[in-house]
C-alpha cells in the first residue's frame, strides 16, 4: 500500500511543473494577452518565444511588474497597456509559462 502512495505522490510531484505551465497558458488566453501576443510570431507585441529567449528566471519579478504597469521601448514604440486588473499571482504564472517556451 505504501508503494502505491509513493508512486502517486511522485507522479504528482513530476506533473507539478506541467500543471503550472498549463495554468499559465490558460491564464494567458483568458486574461486577454492573445489580443496582442502569440507564441511564435510577433503581433502587436513580441512573440512569447522571443520574450523567453531574452529573459531568465531571475527576471520574473521585473516582468511581473512590467506586465502589471505596462511600458514601452523594450520591443519597439508600441506601448503595452497596464494590466492592473490581473492579480500579481496570475501574472507570475503567465510569465513563468512564457519562460518555458525557450
């Protein structure tokens, strides 16, 4: 019986990052990010794969702040509007998902 519990716990532990990635992707779609961004091509804003190439895990707090407040100049002169209505924890999940696209 203990072996079955251990195997189940191990499966959940290993699935954790995949579940977080799925949650980030879902949030990206439901919070309106797809209006300006795509995974693999530039729309109004940069492709998420390009963002993932440019930034690392260490940049997560800075990126959460950037998404929250909006900005201009890093990817051109088209401003990204602020996303103050999106919870910080949801933005962080989206950002972490984006960084998995390397």
